[in-house]
């Protein structure tokens, strides 16, 4: 018999033998459970390190995400604050039904503060609220210098009930101390009426 034929016959015999052993093992519940247990433990051992590495990576990514989120919030707050840099809220201004708030603020600045600020140099409107009360006016000046000029005239407001307040972003509103205000006003300029 040629050697190739013997190898083929031997391979076929081996295959038949392996097939019979597998059938025998699978037909026995005890051997099948033991085999499955060994296979399971081998798979777990093989992937345990990979799972642990992936878990560590997830923890690191979550930490990076939290740090990025905090940094983004801080940056957003800073941008919001900067966008309000030229704003002033004015409280206590009597409200007329058909008023033009730009003209009201411009006239007040001209008459009481001796500052000629045209309505074109500001954008202003009343804030939403109850109409029975005097709703505050928010003023956004075109330049920061104009805002500072208005706030620096606080002494000339003696005898008026108007209250000027820097318009800060809510997250920052209560974090600024009077020492941090360049004009020494703190957050608010309160003007009490003498009447």
C-alpha cells in the first residue's frame, strides 16, 4: 500500500475516532458540564484582562468627560459674563404704557447725570415681570466706557429712587465682592430717596 493511501486511511480512522469520542462526551451529562465549565473558565481567563483594561479606559474617559464638561461650563459662564459687560439693570423707573425705554433712559442720563447718551448708543427694554410693579429696565450700552461713565455718576443720583445694578450672569452674580468691582460699587449702586 502506498504511503499516501496509508496517511489518508489513518486520517479517516482518526477522524472517526475523534467523532465517536465527541459523541460519547456529549452524550454524558457530567462530562458535558465539565467540558462546558472548562471552556467557560478558559474564555473568562482569556478576556478578563481585556475587560479590566476596557473598564479602566471607561473610567478614565468618564473622568476626562467630567473635566471637559466643567471646563466648558466655566468657559460658557465667562462668555456669558463678557456678553453682559456693557449691561446695567435699572430698578424703580416708573412705567408708562407707551413708553420708549431708550428715550426714558437717555433723558434721565441727560437731565440727572449730565451725560449726553443718545438712544442709538444703547439697546434697552423692560424685563418681563408683573405689570403692576415697575419692571426693571436692562440697558446694553454700545461701549464699556459709556457704562462706566453712567455708573461713575452715582453721586449725582442723590434724591432719586432709581437703582443701578451691574447685569451679571447668575452663576457669577454672587461671587464678586466689592473689592473686585473696579469702581468700588460692589454689585449694586443703591440710591435712596430723601422724600
